[in-house]
């Protein structure tokens, strides 16, 4: 029961985050803004007005007036302060999704309904009248109702999410995958970041600022996005998008991976070398265009990389690294020699980022770079002829799950 409750709570958070994202995307002007967790869950500010929105997601619960009573009381309190000039004048909106009971509001809300169902409450057997305590007249409550919108038929969780992804795809173009893994992933991170800022002024963002911040073609490891998708599903989706080919084409593939020296184990990196060669090399005698992948390891000491190469070589796993003899300079001619069944070259190791860039520049075949980074990306190569995929991962072992 507690576990189900926790899952429902998390879905409630994501529902609010998604509504926040959608609210930004639907702003008409680039200079209009939203404020996260200010007056209400979301404040939508345009050139002419402000709407304070609170959202509720109770997919398993019947709608009852008591569910939104506290929200209405809070809004009425804010309305009173706006009348006396201590708070700004705003409009109010409540959006909610419920399992049933929505018809209880089909008759609309008038002043008597408002007072009876939302502003009257009992505490320790004493009845209180919130509007009386605030000194609000019926005329003033009528004015409040003009500013209030209640939608108890808001979209279901997945339906709203699809609307968000569709809106992102409409703005940025591309595929549903890019809309979700690039733009939605980044949007979720931005909204989450804003929601935990201490000062209200820091929780505001314009549509123009928002779109600029989420416009990246890097797959970032956002723990909230991964929580929503599930780690296994997240990695599987990346594998399907980038590393599932029925017939592996003889492209020149460059795999750039980063290691965390604090948790590094040679065996893990060694396994990755072997896995890359197994999946992304074709060296049979009957292969008309044999090939093998390149790999660069970021963050590992030179001495450790030498030790790893020595160990692989001792075990009969042939590799080259562009240095033909002790003391020789790096040669892209050497590293780009064709791997064949005859010479047995299974992987090509690039020792430095300049080596990577020089080799990519020298190759004339179709080239693809797959950069896996733990923090910020560490290699930039933005030439139209070369596809450069950047994927942030949590740990080195994630790379093996993706490729």
C-alpha cells in the first residue's frame, strides 16, 4: 500500500512538471513567462495578466469538493489580500484529473455553492466560515468567481505527456525520440531546477529563455527523466535508437568513453573493449569490406591504458594505436590501416583527443562518433559530414548496456 502510494506521489510530481512544461510551450509571446511554485504550483505571466494555477492528479480517486477545498481557500485568502493591495491581482486556475465524480461540478459554481462546499469547514466540532473570517461580501466573492477556473477533467498522465512531446516536436522538429530524449529530458531538468530555487525571482523563466536552455542534441543523464522511464527502459531505448542495425554497415565508428577513476576497474574497461570488437567489427575472410571500431578512453592514466593494452595483447587480442615503434609519433596512416581477417586487428585505440580529431579528419569513409560522458562532454566535433552522438551516462557499465 505504501509502495503504491509512493508511486502515485511521484506520478503527481511528474504530472505537475509536465503541466509546467506545457504551460511554457503554450505561451503566445517569447517574453511571457511562468513562475514555478510561487503563488501556486504554476504562475503564468503574460504582458496583461497573471494566472496562478494549482494542479491535482488523483487517477485512482473520485472527485469530491473536499479534495480542492484547501486550494480554493488559499486562493480566496490571496484574493482578499489583492483587494487591500498587499498582493497583486491575479486570476486563479485549478486543474485536476480524477477517476470519477467530475459531474459534481457540472452545474457550475455560484456564491452559495462556493460558501457551502469550499469555504465552510469544521475543526474540533466547531464550524468555521472562511469568507466571514476574511470579511468578504457576496459581491466580492462574485468577483473572485470571475477570476477562478476549475477543470476537473484535465488530461490523463500519459495523454498530457504525449501532448508535451508533440508540442516539443512541433517547435524543434525531428523525431519523437529526439523530442523526448533531447528536449523533454532537458525541459524536465530545467523545471526541476527552478522548483527548488529559494527565491521566487529565481523560479521564473520566459518562453524564450526556456527554449534556449533545452535546445541541445545531447542525451543528458537526468535522474528524474530516468526515474520516470526506468533505468533499464532508458538504456534499451538508447540502444534501439543508435545501436540496433540488422546489417552492420562498414562505417568508421569512433567510441569515446569516460571512466571515473574513483570506481575504475580494469576488468570493466577490458570487457568493454571486447564487447565493442564483438559487436562492431566484421573480420571474416568472406567479408568484402572488413572493419573494426576505434576507441578512446577519457580519464584513465596513460600508464593504466598501456597496462590494459599489454594485457589484451598478451591474451591474443590484437590492437593498434597509431604508434608503429617505441618513440614513434602518432600516425593517422598507421591507425587507419584496414583491419582484415588476415592481419587480425580487432580494435584501434586512440590515446588522445588530438589523435581522435586527426583520425576523424583523415578518414574519407562514412564516420560516426559516439561520445559517452559522465559529466560535461569533453570532445567537440561539429562537421556536417560526421554524425556525432553525445550520451551522458551514470557509469561506465551503462555503455555496455547501450551498445
